[in-house]
């Protein structure tokens, strides 16, 4: 057990963030294609409700409470 973060050994070894590609968008979440995978996950992931996502978007994920949450889309910043 990691005393500082109060994590189990398995959680302490899990990456705290990942980059993935959006496979498909549905009303109940999105499927993700993780590095090294060729097909999207069957699990649907949730995240920042202010995001507008589309298939092919690269996203940054954070690990929290047993799952990954989508933080934001990675790409060229929009100009004003």
C-alpha cells in the first residue's frame, strides 16, 4: 500500500493518465482505442461534459475511482 496516496499496489502501478483515440461516440459515453490496440473498447467511458467529441479525436485520460475519465481533446489550439 502506498501510504502517501493511500493506493493499493495494483493502483500505484497503473498509469495515472493515458492518451487514447475516440472510437465511437454514443449517448452513454465513448469507446476508446488504446495504444497497441486496433479495435475500440467495448466499455464506454465518460468525462468532461463540456467536450464535443468525434471519432478519431486524441484524448487525455485520467485514472480515478477504478476507471479512466476523459479530460480533454489533444490537438492544435483554436485561435480567437
